[in-house]
C-alpha cells in the first residue's frame, strides 16, 4: 500500500514532538498533554524559566519535557534549536509551530510597530522554525507539522489588521506547502482556533463569543493531530464554521453583518476627528 502523508499521525515511537510558544497558553497545555501520553516533548519560547517550570511540573508524566529556549524571530537560533533537539532528544516526528503574538490595531491611528512585530513573530518566526524543520524531516522521509493560525485569518475583523494578516498568511502558506510536502512524506496541517482563554486574550476589551478554556483547546488540537486525512483543525466548530461561511457572502453583506454583530458599525468617528467635526460645525 502506498504511503499517504495526509494520513500520517506521528506517535512517540516515531521520535520527538517540538512545540514553539510553549511557555504559556495553548502551547503549554498541549505540551502537558503530549508528555502525559508518553511523548518526549521539546519546548521553545523566550521565557526559559517558564519552560523549566513546565518541565518540572511534568516530571511525573510517562513522557518528558526538554527545554530549548529561543526567540523564533532569530533564524539562526531556530536552525540551531532543530539541530540541538535532533542531536540530544531524537528525530523530530511532530512539530506544532504555535509561537505568536496578538497585537490589536486601531485602524484610525495605526501603530507601525504593532504591524512589524506581528509580521516578525507570527510569520517570520514560523518560517524560521519551519525551514530547518522541513530539512530535517525530509531526511527522515516523514513527519507531521501543524502551524497555529486563527479564525482571524479567514477574513478581515475589527482590530485585527496586523494579526489577521499574519494568520491569513499562515493559512495560505500551509495550503501552498502542502503540495510539495506531500511529495516528501511530510504532513502539514493548519490550526484555526476561535477564542481561547489564555494570557493573549485576557485583556481583550470586547466580548469573546464561545470562549474556550485552554485545556479544552489543547484537547481539540491534540485530537485533530491524530485524525487522518484532516488538513484543518478548528474549534469550537459551531463558531469557526459560521465565520468561515461568512466568506461566501458578497462583501457588502459581509461588512454589514460583521459591523452589526461586533457593534463596530455603531462606532462614530474617532475622538480627534469628532472634535474636527464639532469645530467644523460651529
Ligand atoms: N488565545 C486565542 O484566543 C487564540 C485564538 C486563535 C489563535 N491563537 C494562536 O495560538 C497561539 C498561542 O497563543 P496563546 O493564546 O496560547 O497565547 P500565549 O499564552 O500568549 O502564548 C504565546 C506563546 O508564544 C510565545 N512567543 C511569543 N513571541 C515569541 C518569540 N518571539 N519567540 C518564541 N516564542 C514566542 C510566548 O512565549 P514567550 O513570551 O516566553 O516567548 C508564548 O509561549 C498563537 O499563535 C495565537 O495567535 C490564539
């Protein structure tokens, strides 16, 4: 029977799991889950102390957590990290490239730094991790990689001009790479969560429909990694499929519907502009 990369679900017998952005939130919860089912999990983020605390916390698990701190925006460090993991812990069989930042943008007063930081971490950091990883997996003849995007990548949403652009980029990147990675036996998947209760969302000033607890999100991600033939892992499905269906609407309806449901269409001009309007009206 021929090997179908889309059906490949890596197991601890195949090698190590690597998670970036594992010092908190979804990445940390997934690392705990994988260690609990016997994986040797290599974890990366900038906060080495948090990674070591996670490893200590999982010391009684059937698997183990090994710490490889690093900033994903540093391409040389990510190449070195992949090499270190493979030398110390074994071949990387499964990778979840999850490191990311959420920086809201007020489009009436856009902040260039928020755009650059989002592009550097969410897109640049993922690519810096992915390229040496693919090189390693090509050598092994198989592997499983998931990129953590977001439903904000499906279409433009208020405040998410920078974040959404990076997540749309990741979705497109994974779709494009699937054609080639299939040819070398490497399975690529995209993860599109809705709202998850993590440090990244705790200061959101707007209501978050269908907000999911982080352990539940990690469990859904974990289940999606094990499902054969699935390219996209998305949760909670009722919410994320509604957002996906909105993409079928003509733009006129899309903007009207989202403007109304998010309350954005009720927002007037920004305060500075309102003062101008008031001045002009006098
Ligand atoms: N929470 C949600 O509602 C939600 C929804 C959709 C998608 N997502 C995505 O899920 C992923 C995880 O987010 P989360 O909600 O779990 O947030 P989080 O708790 O803030 O986790 C983000 C992780 O990324 C790491 N990170 C950030 N910048 C990094 C860098 N330059 N180098 C290495 N690691 C870096 C952080 O660690 P350090 O700060 O220690 O480096 C942290 O471990 C992100 O890609 C996010 O966009 C989240």
